[in-house]
C-alpha cells in the first residue's frame, strides 16, 4: 500500500487514496537534472546490477537523471541527490514536503501523475538514466515498457511489503552510495530508538489505523506484513486484535466502527467535511480511545506519510504522533 496514490483505499480497491496520492504532471522542469551535493561522497562501484522481482537492472554508470515513482526522493535527498521527476502528491502539489526542507528542492523537478495510466511519452521525454519504482504498485503493468526507457529498479516481494530500510539500501546501491545510505538508515533508526527509550510504556500497546475516504467509506489496515504498520512494530506496539477479528479485506462497516478501539487509534480523513461528519457519529465518539484522548485524527497528507514511512518522513511522523503516543505510553498495562 504504497505509492502516493495507492494508499489504504487503493489497496482496498476502493476509491482514490488512503493517504497521499499522486496526480497531474503539470509543473516542473523537464529539462532539469538530478543534483548531487558536493558534501557527499562520490558514487562508486559501477556498473551496478540489481535483481528484483521483474528481472535485473543494470546501471552502467553513475545516474544523473533519476525518476522516482514511489517515494525514492526521500532516500535520494539523504544522499545529496534530487530527482528530475517524482510522483506528485495531490494533497501537497507544490512538492514542498516538510521533511525535505533544507535537504532537497523539488520545485524544478517534474511532478508525474502516477494515480492512473502512466504517461510513458512524458517519462521518455525526460531522458532518464535511472527509474526507481521500488514500491510502485503499477509496476507489473509498466515494467517492460519502463525498462526500455531506462534501467528500472523494482521491488523484490510485492509493492508495499519491503521495509523502508530495504528500500533505502537498494536505492543507495543503485546510485553508487551504499555506505552513505547505511549511515542515513542508522540516523533514522536512532530517532525511532529514541522514542522507544523515551516512551517504554508503548511496549505491547495496541493500535489501529484507518482512513475515512468517503461517506460511510472506512478503510482499515489489517495486514501485519505491510510497511504501513512497520513503524509501530519498531516502537514495540502491535495491531489490535479488534481489527484482526472484525476487518475483512481492509473494510469495516460503520456499524462496527467500535472495532477501531485500541490503546492508540489513528484515523485519517480525505477532507474536512468527512472529518466533521465522523465527529457527529455517536458510535465513533463513544469509542474508548476517542473519549480518553488516545485517538489522533489527521488530514490526508499526514495520513499519507504515516501509511508510507520513509527514511526522512519517519522523524517528522514521530513529531506529529508524540503527544498522543505519550498518553498511550502512560496508560497502565491491561
């Protein structure tokens, strides 16, 4: 359930997005190039060969024109690289993602629409020398054609399953900066372990994670394998048994909305109107986590980041989650 358009909702084959979507490739400079900061070490080890589910990507030399189809711009930023194109976020179309501030400027990169049919002519016109699609849900349909445009790095398992560490490691190898990627991974791991140390009471606490995407349309994460819940696992938390007992194929009827109850309840909303609608829902307001202040309600942009953890957005996420997680950690173990 990754890709800025294949959020929880898309994974449910529902409407549009559980979290952050990508849209319209307007804006951006198709003539731009990937940039690399001189403060970072030079790329080494080419040619690079990377095996993945769809074959082998052979990268003959250090790539200079990189396209990121599924959040790879975050790892690239830790390596001093800015892609020439990335998947547009429909909830923040300017590409000024807060976790990239001071690390990468996407204002001159092309924002690609990855929510529907890929515009392959547009991608080819950008003359990429590397396409990163490490968690791109549509890759099964597009790999053969993308790989004819440029070496294309796909996922090993299924989209949305590889951990953020695995993805960042692959990206580091693809651009010849494996050692730097490992250092960046360690820095993010440190931010997570810091929360674990700060809030030991999170251990074994339960959580639920859902998205209200349309009237009476509730999508709920119920797959313990997905990257969407990896961060909570690292914090020592576990998916609520209420979810595993009641959610079917990521869908939960509004009559059973009480099944979202957990030590920590996180819910995202596709719009302010939907947020107001659920605020008036008596069954939702009676959920113990809601009445106790252990529910965190977020907008679609924040929900998208939570649904798709990356090496850079995780520290930002933790800042958003910390106040509520602090309440959760203080609750006596049941």
